[in-house]
């Protein structure tokens, strides 16, 4: 089998409201070869990817795809399901696909798979072609290393917790979501004149001063305190000696965290001794552009 062309359909398209990877696949010598005509193919496929038992396919119930395999289905359709399952195993769930013959040219098919992360979908499709081709020609295939690399690709582009919460809320309201860039975690919510751009928890309506305030934990804490909201006691320090002195003055377990990091980076809770404070201060440096605040109490984590 050979991949002739691939395109990402990033908005609503002929096949789905969700983004899809569209591939023109040449089955070559496997054109017209059914799954039940190759000895050992089905058992080998299910041994490598036992989670395929959950696929419903057009039958409409779990195990439906396995029924199609045993009845006899063709290699393009199998590549579609393997691509979807590889994405799921990598931590980037996808569940819709279509495979259709392309015109009258022998062996050419359109294979469509939904996706969440473009690099993961493209890599998963390539692995799926290699896996199905190997099994169809009675060759060994070990998916361990390719799947591990696929998981690494997915983890490097994982959506942050705060962003995921906003996207989940959009999905519950029927608002379409499109990922614009992988590296910058930039998303588009909605279409046309109603669209909004989202990065982390910021949109085009977020002011520059709001970003500056939220990026500084000490300043955020000060503003909350001035508004009458209870905040943990603490101080901003620039040296280890200062950090240990503040910890002694607070008379209790302290949390050491970078002043301007996010997502819990460099945070150590429940430090009770000078030695624990020293150990906690070191991980802060790589994550903060400024200084390290010390706050009282293991649960004294300010809004970030």
C-alpha cells in the first residue's frame, strides 16, 4: 500500500463536522484482498490491537468491526480503523472514519479519519499502513516502538488543563472548536463573525494588564487581599536565606513556588525544615523569570 496524498480538512466538511484527515491510498497488490482471505490476518491484527474489539463500525454495536473482519472487509477500511485506534491508544481519541473507492481507477481509495492532533493523525495513518501491509503479507510487525513514538508526539502537544476546561465547556454548548496551531496551543471557537481565538485561558477580549496581573502571583494575591478575599500569608524572596527566614517566621509548613509559572510547575508543598525549603527552592529557578514566593500552609496555593 502507498499513500499518494494527504490533506487536513480543518473545518466542517463533506464527511463530518469535526476536522478530518483525508488520504488518497493506493492499495496496490492488496486491492480486492479481503480480511478473511489471508490466513492468520484477523487473529494477528486482534493480537496486536485487542482494543479493536470495541469498535462498532457500521454494524452499530461493540464488536461490530470484528464481525466485519470475519465476514470479509477490505484493506483500506482496515487501515481506517487501525488509524483511529492508534490515535486513541496514544491519548488523542478519535472515533469517526469513512473509506470510499476513488473513481474508476483500480486500487485507489479515499480514507477519512477524524483527529484531535494533526501530527498524531498523520503519524498514526503511516503506522497503520505499515502494520496492515505487514500482516497482509504474513510478515511480523512490532507496534511497540512506533506506538511509543506516537505517544511522545501526542504528549508534547497535550492541551493544558485550563484550556481543556474551556474547550469542554464549548463542546457542551455545541460551539465548534478548531486547533489553529499545535505548538502555541491556539484555538478558534465558533465560525465566521462569531469566532473567538483562545490561547490557554486568554481570548482576544483579555486585556494586556489582566495578563500581567495574572502572571504575577504576588501581585494577584495583593489585589485579592485588597478586595477582602482571604489569602495565605507569605512573602516574595530572592535568596535561599530569605526563603528559610520567611518559613521560620510563618511557624508552619510552607509551599514554595515560582512567582510566575503555571500548571504547578516547580511547586513543592508542606516544607517543614530549612533543608526541605532548600530542596524546594532549586526546582523553582527554571520555571520563573523573576523570584520565588513562599506561602504558608501546604494547601495555600493562590490562583494562577
